[in-house]
C-alpha cells in the first residue's frame, strides 16, 4: 500500500506550524515537521499527528540541501510546503533597524525559502509537475488595509521579500499552486516581544486569532478550498503566472 502524500511545514514545532500539521493529518497527509533547534517539540507534534521530523535550518544552505535530499529519498510524494517559520519582530523605530536583525529576518523569510523551494522543485515537485506552496505573510504589511504597522521594520520588509519569492516562483512554474495567508495578531509565543499594555489595547479592539484559526486558512489555501467567511481575520492571496511579451 503506497504511503500517504507528505507535506513539509517549516516551523512545524511552533504554534501555527503545529496546528497546520494537525489539520494536514486530518486531511490524510503525513506532516513533515520541520524544526531548527527544538527537536523535542517537533517530535511531540509528529507523534500527535502521525508525522515525521526533519531538521531544517533556513539560515544554513547545507541544512536545506540535506533536507531536500532526505525528502527526495522518501517513497511518498511530497505534495507541498507551508512556510510557517519566522523570527519574531524586533520592536523599534525604522532608524534603529540593525544589520543583524535585517540579516536574520532576510535569511529565514527570503534567502532560505528561495533555496528550499528551488530544491523542492528540482527534486520533488517536478517529478509529478504538481505541488502546493503557502507562505505565511502578515497583516502588518498593510496590504489591502492601508499603511504597514510601525516599529516592526525588518520583519515587515522581510515579509515583503517572501511575497516576492512566491510571486517569482509562480511566474516560473505555472503548474504549482502558490498562495499566501496574512494573519493578524495570533496567540503564540511570538507575542512576548510586545508590551503587555499594547497587547491589551489591541485585544480590546479585536479578538486575537488562535493558531488553529490561521492553520485552517493555510490548509484551505494549500488545497484550493479557501473561502472568506464574515468573521475571517486572515487575508488569503493566490499567485498566478503571467506571460511577458517582448
């Protein structure tokens, strides 16, 4: 009996990533729980969902290459990728963005995902000329709702970079399903970087999302079944290839 299709989730041991793994398992996929340092947390998610763990450090080219090779060697088909991992934002004004913070965000949100996607296309997706990729962006970008959030400069810049990676991927591989979701404030440990008074004021304006709320939108985007309900806090976007005529 063939193995179920697998789905790689970067940051699969985190709050949103773990919830995505659970929802993918309910849809019959084998979650591949990508982790960087916390193997124990990844193993807990894998045990709970019937998945497998995979070391994946998006700041390391060798780690990305090895992860792609391991996935290619598996008998099961790799159906897709969810890019759910990101460093938390460093809170401060635009003029105080450091080179270290900018590089850290850029490696995990832009450079690493580009290399990972190139490897997955080459070793996994191209075999069947199919695959689904979902990038987790953020409402802090301000796309479609007005201005970007202040004091999260490096994080917002890097998320725009990830949107560019997804757009370029869709342009070159029209047979891939490429989409993104842009959640707002979500009840995960990432909120610890914010002042509690600020969080209280934001919660008073609108309830925060749960990881499962976001995971539902991610899996719906991945499988092409997304819908915008009246209480949805998550914006979804699909990327399409466009032929350029010279």
